C-alpha cells in the first residue's frame, strides 16, 4: 500500500482491524487455559479443548452425556473480551457460552448466555444464532463481507479502510491521474450528527432529536452506555456547541482510544477554558482528568467497563 502508508500501518494494528480472526489463531481461545466452568442451570461442565490438528472445540459434559462444537471464529481484539462462534453438527451457528475476558484473563459465561433455556448438554454450548444474527455479527466485524457467502474471507476480517471510506478503486485510479481529492468518501467532512450516525452504524444508532421515546429510553437504560453514539447526543456539549462536537473531536479513527490523561483532556479544554484567565479549565472542581468525573466508566457487561459518553455533571442516583 503506497498511499497513506502511515495511516495504513497504524490502522492495521488497531483494535478495529483486529476485531475478527479464525479462532485457532487467537491464543487466548486456542490455548483454552482455565476454561472450565459449570453451567449453573444445566450443571453441564464446559471446557475448551484443542485436537492434534489445532482445531478448537467447546465441549459440554454431564455424567455420561457429552456434546461439542468446533469454534471457527474469534470475535473481538481481546481488549475487553473474545467470544468464539462455531457450528454444531447440523451446521447451525452457535455463540459460545464461554467468553475470554481480559480483565480476569480467563473464561466466564458469555454476557446474555444465561437468558435462554439451557436444559440439555447441547443447550449449554451456547446461543443458537439465526442466519440473520450471524450475518449481523460478521457485518459489524468485517469489511466488504458479502452476506450471500457463508463466511468472510481473510482480507475482509476486521474494520478496515473501505468500511468507513467506501470502495477505493475509483479513488486509486483518480489518484494515479492526479485528481483523487473528491473521488473518495471523507467522513471528516460530515456534519456532527451525520458522523455520529456513521460510527453509530456499529456503535449504536443515535435517537433523532424529535424522537422523545427513543431519547427517554437511552436516558433511562444504563445498558446503552455500551453505545457511545446513543449517549453522546444527550450531552449539552453536543447540543449546545456552535462549532460542533463529533466522534473525531476526541478520537483518531485510525488508532485506539487515547490512553494518556493529557490526550483525553485536550479536547475538553479546547472548549472549556476559563474566561479571562490565561489558561486552565472552567470547571469549578478540577483542572485535569475530566473524563474520570464527567464520563465515568460503567460495568454494563460481565467483567468489562464502558465509558459513558453522555458528558455531564453526575448527580447521585443518576444512570
Ligand atoms: C451492530 C454492530 C455489531 C454487531 C451486530 C455485533 N457486534 Fe460485536 N462489537 C461491535 C462494536 C461496535 C464493538 C466495540 C464496542 C463494544 O464492545 O460494545 C464490539 C465488540 C465486541 C466484542 C468485544 C471486543 C473487545 O475485546 O473489546 C466481542 C467479543 C464481540 N463484539 C462479539 C460479537 C459477536 C459474537 C456478535 C454476534 C453475536 C457481535 N459481536 C455482533 C459491533 C457489533
Ligand atoms: C463496521 C463497524 C464499525 C464502524 C463503522 C465503526 N466502528 Fe468503532 N469499533 C467497531 C468494533 C467491532 C470495535 C471493537 C474492536 C475490538 O474488537 O476491540 C470498535 C472499537 C472502537 C473503539 C475502541 C478502540 C480501542 O480499542 O481503543 C473506538 C474509539 C471506536 N471504535 C471509534 C469509532 C469511530 C469514531 C467510528 C466512526 C468514525 C467508528 N468507530 C466506526 C466497529 C465499528
Ligand atoms: C472507523 C472508520 C475508519 C476507518 C476504518 C478508516 N478511516 Fe480514514 N478516516 C475516517 C474518518 C472519520 C476520517 C476523518 C478524520 C478527521 O476528520 O479528523 C478519516 C480520514 C482519513 C484520511 C484523511 C486524513 C487527514 O489527515 O485528513 C485519510 C487519508 C484516510 N482516512 C485514510 C484511511 C486509510 C488508508 C484507512 C485504512 C488503512 C482508513 N482511513 C481507515 C474514518 C476511518
Ligand atoms: C466542541 C466543544 C465542546 C467540547 C469538545 C466539550 N464540551 Fe462540554 N460543553 C460544551 C458546551 C457548549 C456546553 C454547554 C454549557 C456550557 O457552555 O458550559 C458544555 C457543557 C458541559 C458540562 C455541563 C453539563 C451539564 O450537565 O450541565 C460539562 C460537565 C462538560 N461540558 C464537560 C466536558 C468534558 C469533560 C469534555 C471532554 C470530555 C467536554 N465537555 C468537551 C462544549 C464542549
Ligand atoms: C468529548 C470526547 C469524546 C467524544 C466526542 C467521543 N468520545 Fe469515545 N471516548 C472518549 C474517552 C475519554 C474514552 C475513554 C478512553 C480511555 O479510557 O482510554 C472513550 C472511549 C471510547 C470507546 C472505547 C470503549 C469504552 O467505552 O471505553 C469507544 C468505542 C468510543 N469511545 C467510541 C466513540 C464514538 C463512536 C464516538 C462518537 C459517537 C465517540 N466515542 C465520541 C471521549 C470521547
Ligand atoms: C473530581 C471530579 C471532577 C473532575 C476531575 C472534573 N470535574 Fe468538572 N465538575 C465536577 C463537578 C462536581 C461539577 C459541578 C460543580 C457544581 O455544580 O458546583 C463540575 C462542573 C463542570 C462544568 C460545568 C460548569 C458550570 O459552570 O456549569 C464543566 C464545563 C466542567 N465541569 C468541565 C470539566 C473539565 C473540562 C474538566 C477537566 C479539565 C473537569 N470538569 C474535571 C467534577 C469534576
């Protein structure tokens, strides 16, 4: 890739690009270390195992009974967790009932795995996914994946350039003749709400500003913290700033979220500076680490914290 080599190299290492792999290539899954868990409902004992050829299985045992599926796909970079998807003998896709969680560096039951009926050893292997559902998993974790085909090709795994910029072929031929500037989709030019919608295709579609039921739902449902685009649009920062607040005000879309406090504070301080003073925050309480109080991290999924993008002064008892 001769064009945009720096962006390409950076993006390739990002969690976006790394959000889908063949299961046997993810050591956390294929090693199966400390995978044993007992399903509290069916009492089946679940383990992840690997055979001599490197195939990875999820096995469920109870007394003499036993059932298994091959784990084909590992969803997630492993930043928070990795959930495998496989198929049973009948060819039905199953979301593994065991997920590897980074915060505990071991397996536990998949979030939501306790919400469907699990009587048999087969049930305990995981949730059966309809074709539509498995198509949706692949849809958000791939680039250029064609739902007519069963499973994605290697070059389609993960969220890559064309997923956000659209097909590049026309752009590349235009670049070769020296006129590339308008021939590719540039999400940086989108108005704030339109960009939030674009990212929200995967990060949760934001409610329209006249859909009061949807807004009320997002406001009162803690689980929506998992969907930054739904929460951000509730913020006064989003609704009352003239210059506009977008996802890319705070995130470089080609790399992971900033880990350094200073980088995280910078966008806040681009708007919230004390008037008259030379510099410093307009917050009456603190001068740095803004997100720790105004965008607290919430546990909305087993073993995982998510940043609340509804930026505000938190009052006790609020969601
Ligand atoms: C609407 C788009 C969408 C669908 C459908 C979807 N995902 Fe995701 N997935 C995301 C986004 C966005 C993230 C990152 C934010 C988050 O964790 O919620 C993510 C994160 C994950 C993670 C955690 C990655 C990590 O380490 O942080 C796992 C595991 C995962 N998805 C598995 C699945 C599986 C399995 C399915 C299908 C049953 C699925 N996803 C369906 C969009 C989607
Ligand atoms: C095609 C679906 C899709 C789209 C579109 C998308 N994302 Fe994501 N995003 C994901 C998935 C999946 C993950 C989880 C990656 C992983 O496995 O850790 C993710 C993770 C992230 C993360 C966390 C990265 C980290 O680990 O630090 C940020 C930040 C993010 N996305 C921002 C954005 C922004 C901003 C946009 C719009 C410009 C966007 N995303 C568009 C699917 C998408
Ligand atoms: C998750 C969505 C997403 C993915 C994946 C993505 N981009 Fe971008 N890209 C954006 C957004 C959003 C902007 C606008 C950034 C801004 O305005 O700050 C952008 C801007 C750019 C720009 C203009 C940079 C600039 O400084 O003006 C280039 C070039 C680019 N992307 C190339 C790529 C390439 C090459 C890849 C794949 C290696 C890629 N992008 C993957 C969302 C994405
Ligand atoms: C693009 C400009 C912009 C950015 C960036 C921005 N804000 Fe704001 N924010 C505003 C505006 C405008 C308001 C409306 C009230 C005001 O002017 O103070 C606001 C309001 C607030 C409020 C008061 C909300 C309430 O509940 O009454 C807090 C707290 C806040 N911002 C914190 C932050 C933090 C923390 C960040 C960074 C994570 C941030 N803001 C980023 C523009 C911005
Ligand atoms: C005002 C700044 C700001 C804006 C705007 C913003 N984010 Fe974030 N985002 C953050 C901060 C701060 C974190 C936490 C980063 C960390 O802990 O390292 C974060 C984390 C994330 C994560 C990682 C998962 C998590 O919950 O910790 C995702 C995904 C994400 N943002 C997506 C988005 C998307 C999509 C948009 C646009 C709808 C967006 N963000 C807009 C500041 C922002
Ligand atoms: C220790 C927690 C904490 C930290 C860290 C923090 N704030 Fe605040 N902030 C608060 C509280 C509490 C209030 C409400 C104060 C009140 O109403 O008396 C507030 C109020 C605000 C307001 C609203 C002010 C107004 O006049 O309505 C803004 C804007 C704000 N903070 C921005 C920031 C920014 C920017 C940063 C980082 C430079 C930051 N805060 C860091 C706790 C914090």
